[in-house]
C-alpha cells in the first residue's frame, strides 16, 4: 500500500526521478495484494492490481538509496541481511521532520477497517516525509519493506 501511496504523491508533483519499489521480509513471491488492500487503495484512487509480492534480497538492499519500513522487526531484518544498510533503513515514522520511533502495524490478516486505518496512517506519514524524500539527493531509488508490499 505504501508503494502505491508514494507513487501517487510523486506523480501529482511531477517527480519522475525517484524509483519506488516494495519487497517483503516474509512475503511469498508472486502473490497479488489482498482484496482488502486492493479495495482500500481503489477507494483512494490508487490501482495496485498489477502488483505482485517479492522477497527482499541483499541485491535490492544494496541498490536502494533509502529503505523505509513499517516495523522495527523489518528494520532489524534488513540490517541483519546486510549490515551496511544501517544508515539508509528507517522506520517510516522515524524518517523526516518530527521523526518518531513508533511503528505502522502491518495489516496482513486483519479486517477491512484495519486496512483503512493503516492506509490513513501510511498516507499521513508519507505526506509528512515527502519533502525530505523529494529533496534528498540519495532517494533516486527507494523501497518500502513490509510483509506483503
């Protein structure tokens, strides 16, 4: 969901130089988004129906300039996978102005209302961090990491 939200914001601002990709720490490969994720994003004008999950690899971490994660466990996974990633992997809520150490809970396995609340939280956080994402020279390629993109 975060990938779709950020891409929407970047398109609205005419920013084309930033590549946004997501990969999961525990997601099976090739799985489409959940019906709740699809519905929640469609309700907000975003189509992620062509998205398929993929696993986070060392190569993806190496290629990324910035990795934003939802949960501390995701951050630890990335840093354990590639210790040199420290310094470019952040909790979404930590990144940008007024950064905090709170997590965005992964909605996998939850009901539709939880997905909607998660969407609102992601949208708010991405909007908050967007100036730093756009203004940073190191964000030519960034990723979102979650259990299922």
